[in-house]
C-alpha cells in the first residue's frame, strides 16, 4: 500500500492574512477615544489657569466648566493608562514590538525621510513600517508614558512626591504634561493626513485586512 500524500495548504495572500491582530485594532480605537477626550477636556482645564499667552476656544473643549472637564479628563486618563499598558505588554510578549519597530538607525531615518519628501517612499506592504514610521510610533509610546507620569503628579502631587521631584516640581510637570499632550495631538494630526494619503490603511485597522492582493 502506498502512504497517503501529506496535505499541504497554500500560504494565504495579503488580502486574506490579517495585517493587525484584533488586540492591536481594539487598543488602537480605544486609544483614539481616550486621546480625543483627554485633549478636549485638557484644553478646558488649561483655560482655567493658562500659562501661555493664548487660550483655547471654548467651542472645541469638553466639560463645560472646570469641574466637568476634570471628571472627563480623569476618566480618560485611566482608559489611556490601562489601554496603553495592555498594548505595550502584548507588543512585547508577542515579539511584535521588536519585529515591527526595530531596528532603527539614524541612517535609515534620514534615507526614508528624504524619500518621503521626494514622494518616493513605498507603501506597497502595509505590514512593513519604514524608519520614519518606526521612529514616530516609538516616540508616541514614550510621549504617552511621560504624559501619564506627569498626569499622576498633577492628580496626586503629594502622594507622587518623588515623581514630582523627578519632573522638576509641580509647575514644570504641568508644562511637561501640556507639551506632551500637544505632541500627541500633533502626531494624531499627521497620522490622519497619512491615512488620507494612503487610504487602504483604514480598512486594515478596522477589519485587519485590505483589499489589495499579493
């Protein structure tokens, strides 16, 4: 008797393989909600005691008044912190952090930045992040970490006294918090522009797949 031939399956193409696992997509959209609430409520809080020569228009703030803005801000703070911790833990545990965002070198960043300015940077494979994307995503991870740490100082300055001192005191922590939030909003703005320029990245983050074929 002849032995049966082994059954093999052909590798699935890029149209059927998930680009982002479910946990990436869920944490991404929860993070988007948290950032939106934090930014708009934070602007209302800033307007109550501005330290720069401008105020944020009330029409784009959340909370209605300082007390309401603080409630929204604290709620979103816990969502951002918990969601970010889950995202970072799963990225490290799955090996995705090192596979997607590393290695990173100054030469690679310069090469890809110049290619992007010339309109020559390829986005054919959404699974592959170029050096500029890797730098941006690593930066925003560090930015959110500093945002949360400075936020803890503003929330409970006495209880987090050591952290307050490491950040240079309450007032400096307040400025750090504002600047890291501004950097996060700037990242989101650039991110939205890139989605508009490469629209197939949106369905990839909604369903995990795009309509392109390998």
